[in-house]
C-alpha cells in the first residue's frame, strides 16, 4: 500500500501569470455538468465534471479553471498504475485560494480509473492539488487519513486517457521529498527532474 503521506499539498512555484485572486470568484457555481480541457506537453485530455458527485469540489475546479489557476502546473508526481498528480503553483497564487479551502464532502462516486479527485492532507484541506486515477483505486474511497475519510471524485476523463497514461512516470514518488526544492529553487528541481510533463493551459470547453 502506498503511503498517503504523499498526497500532502505542498507549495511549489511553477504556475505564473494568473490573475490576482478576488474573493468574489468563490461565489461562482459550476453547472450540473461541464467539460474541462487540459492541454499538456504530451497532448490534450478532457474531463467531464459531475457536480452532484462532490458539489463543492466541482465549484472550486470551475472557479480555478475560469481564472487560469492550472496553466503551467507541473505533473510533479506520476506513479504508473496509481495516480498522476498536479496543481502546484507559486505561493502568491495558491495562498489566497487555500485561505478558503474546500470543506470535506462524502465520497459518492468511486475512485475508478480516469476519475479526478482533490488531494488533501487533513480536515477541510482540499482545493489545489488534483490527482487522476491511473487504475481503479477503490481503497481511496474509504481510507481514513489524517482524520478524514476518503477522496471524493468529482469528474472523469472522457477523452485523451492515453495522454494521461503517457505522462512521464519514470521518477515515481522520488520527486516528493524534493518538493521543498521546487518551492525554493524551481530551476534546481527541474534540473533534477527534467522529464516531468506540465499543463500548458486548462479551461472550460
């Protein structure tokens, strides 16, 4: 079993150039269903979000896509046959969002292959890091970690799963102990892990 310590949401300074955070963005509610696109260094994939699965998570994803939060985000943790994780950004961008972290919700859909969930490191800590399941990870539906049960999916890849599976996974979990370096010295981190893929841009279709 892979330690869920690796789902910690840590600071990284990869994404730059997003608009300055405005609290009113948090009032935006997602449609019942919508499709998001993610252009990556390996190609494009699309995610269909179903708000009923995890309404607060869907709303946050919609808000962040609308304001280009995930543009230039790094796929800093890709573990074959487990997850592809992304969503880190520079502190000036993510800190205001995480001051309004997404409250916990029950797991209503299962972490099957292709589903998208927010990572979290404890109670009411969702709202920045995302992972895509690369296989059926049903244990993530019920596992209790740092006082909270399960990881609620809110969407699923409907096009381009082959792109997600092609994201570079040769480093596996080896990047995780170096995330402080990514935060403090991104150029050094990228010299150490030069093959990592990234988001070019992401938005609502």
